[in-house]
């Protein structure tokens, strides 16, 4: 589990990132989950663009993504979701 200090640090790092995965009308498919896994292994911290205006559906989607990928939710602003999962390479040096 991440501390609030680490989450704040990851939020700050995520500001300049562009979404690497877009979830469209078909929702959370196997191919989307695969792209999320690949993105997490390569970057650890990723943004996901979600279509649709239903905020509750986006919150549920964030929970499903984190459960399926083992990632931690970092941020949810509008239609953007930010998640983090530390890889074996430890690309991001988190504060203590």
C-alpha cells in the first residue's frame, strides 16, 4: 500500500504524461487489459483515457483495472485514470 506522500509524488510525476491506453465503448476488453499490463511493465506509472460521461462507471472501471492488473490507483481526474505498479526494474524512485 502506498503512503499519501508517495501518492502525491506519483500524482506530480503523472501531470506531464500522456495517456497510453484509451478505453472506448467496448469497455475493459482483454486487449485493453493486455495494453495496460504492457504499459505498466514499461513505465510503472500510466494514464488511461476513458470515454463516457458517467463518473460512477469510471470509478468502477478504475477499481476493475486495479483488481485485474494488481496496480494501485493514483488519480482520477475527469476522463483520465492514473495507475501505478512497481516493476522489477524499479523505474521510479519513490520517496521514503
